[in-house]
C-alpha cells in the first residue's frame, strides 16, 4: 500500500511555525505576567493570550523575524495565513487582539519605538444575538423550581438558586461559588466576585430575598445526622450551596442538570434553558423595563459597554418579529 502524502499548506499559509527565540518568549511571558498582575485578567484569558502569541511568535520565527523587528506587513501576512488555514473569524479577531495588546505593552515598556498593530483592521465577529426567554417563560421556570425535588430542603435550595440567578444576572460560576457569609442577615445587596476577582454589588428582589431566607433556615437548621448537616459541617461549610466533592460547593455541571429538570417540569425544551440564557433574560427584561445600558453593564460585570449593547439588538429583533407577525399588511407574506 502506498503511503498517502501529507496535504500541502494552502498557498498563502507560508511555512509551518518554528520554535520562537528565547528572547521573544521572555517578552511574551513578561507581557502575560503584567496582564495578570496589573490588568487583573482571568486565568483562562491569560492562557488564551499565551497560546495565541506563541503561535504568532512561532510563525515569525519560521520567517526569521523577531518581535522587536516585526512590521505591520508581517502581522497582516500572519493574519492572512490564519485565514488561509481555515481559522474562524472569531479566532482571528481574538489573535489580533492579543497581538495588539502585546505591541501596545512593548511601546509602553520602551522595547519598541512604534506600534505596528495599531492601524490593522480586524476581521470582526459574526454577530449572533443571545438566546433568551420571555418573562412568561421565566415565571413558568420559577414556578416549576418548587416541584422538581422531593424534600423541603432540596426544594428550598433549588428555588433559591434559580431566584438568585434571575434576580442578579450572575454567571453560573459566580452563583455556585457564593460564600454563605455574604448571604446572611437578609441582605438587600449581594457582593459578587466576578472575572479577574473584580467585585460588584447587585440588589436582590423581594422574591430572591425570601427564597434566600427560606434556604438559609434549612441550611442552618440541618441536624448533624442529616445529609445536608454533614455537608454544612464538612467541606461545604463556607459555601451557600454545599455539595460533595473537592470544591465543597455545587458544580456548574450539577446546576446545569438541575435547570434541565426544571425546564422539563415547566414544559420548555431543556436545550433552551441554560444558566447563560437566564443571564441574557435578566439583561433583556431589564432593558425592556426601561433600564439604561450603563446600569445593566455594571450589574452584569461587563468590562466593555459594547458587550452589553448586544441586548438592544435583541429588542430590535423582537420588535421586527412583532410587526411581521401582527401587522395586517404583513400577514400572508
């Protein structure tokens, strides 16, 4: 049998990557350390920057180009290569963002006298509107949350978790990682620690406060011989939603599965109900109610207002559907 030859690189892909020189790797490492220490970037963000910049440095090395000698044409050739090998628009946009920040840092630190990436236009991202739920669907989910567990403590926990998620727009990682000390004393505001360790204050609705009081009464009153009591007195002592496992609190996967059961009970397709969809519902319903984008940005913990502006497009889409479905001149196509 004849061995099949390896496929050739696309014409504009150029030679494969090489090992970057140690000087370039040190500069990238210094940049990543600064991002972690000064900008407060999250660990996953730092890892993504590292992967993207190592690939870029490897491509430069294959072309005998050092970071401190890189020009605008070199960056554009690299981006063309990324397009040629089939990387998505979102991936190419992310790589250019990492490159831009690296060279901005290089200029600030003085190891370059210019910024070759400053005027390079990115490929942009394909705009996808976030999936959301209507207020009626959220009401159905909240009603169903009280029906999916057999015992009173489990019911109280489930209702509390869903009420908090919808009332605050928290990310699921923020919800399951809530320390119980931040939730005692019937708080009207909840301190949430978000991405990069950044903290924000979010007000609680009356239903969320009532659900929190009910769950805490079960949690604090659990006997030492009960399953909940053992969790509270063990590894889960510091968490609002204690659970078995190394983390000591409910996992994101466990909460996602719980949402699936709630969705089925509410008569909604489970694949339409995720923690992030409820976060989108929180923001969309606030905007529909007249809240301003800056306030929603603060509540969600978005670093960039542009991220929050996507919800205005959700409203525009709904208005268009409303006209197309109900205006007499639109009926019948």
